[in-house]
C-alpha cells in the first residue's frame, strides 16, 4: 500500500517502477461531490486517468481498466437496455461529464499510442462499505434493521444494481 494521489506523478510513476506493476485498474474518482468541487473532479476523474494512461505508455503496461459509470449514457426516460456502442449524451453533471471525457481520453491513448484501454460502466454498486444513498442500499438498511419500507414507485427504475464483489470481479476479468 502506497499513499499518494493520482496527481502526484513522481510518486505514481516511482510506485509503478518499484513494484513491478504490469497494469492499472483505475478506480479513483470524485463522485457525489463533483458538482461542488468541479476542478477536483476534473483533476481526479480525467487528469488522473491521463496520468495512468501516460504511465502505461511509458512503462509499456498491459492495460488500463477504467471505472467509468452508467451515467455516460445520459438521462433516460425508458427502461430499455442501451447498446454499449450507443451514441453517448451525458447528463448535465460534472461527474457524468468527467467520466465521459476520461473514456474519450483513454480511447485516444489506445488509438494514438497503442495503450491497452477498456472502460467499464458499473451501475449503482452496492454492498459492504457503500454509502446508504442509493435506493437499494436504503432497502437493504431497512431490511437489516427489521424495519418496514413502503415506496409508491421505483420498480420501473432504468438502472440496474451491481454487487460490489461482482463489480471487482468484472474489473479483473476486463483486465
């Protein structure tokens, strides 16, 4: 375990070199606070990914797997599945926009420099260690407490849920 930030390029690169890193799974992100901290969101969500891709280019790493978000699909009013190659129109929001920009940046690194890059788009990750702000986490918290919960709507929500361990396994498989 090495302390630091994705913006600290000397430490980031030294860590890669000293620990024989062969690839990167990039999960750093400014999430809920992105609209209140837009420059920090850009620094972590986009510039940090650029640093990871640059490290992959310089050190000839196998691949960069980027934790993007289902938010890059934009606002949706239906519950129909969206093809992975659909035209992306991010919703208004700094988090969604930074994830969209970082995906495009990673794809450019792949096309221009041959850096192996893949973005994964988890949706509503839940499980141990997660904040209780998503609807499913609220349901789970009530169930664990043995408390009833009644909601008049929400069954037709267009976003699915991903268990945190499944999300981690998916990232490893993408790598």
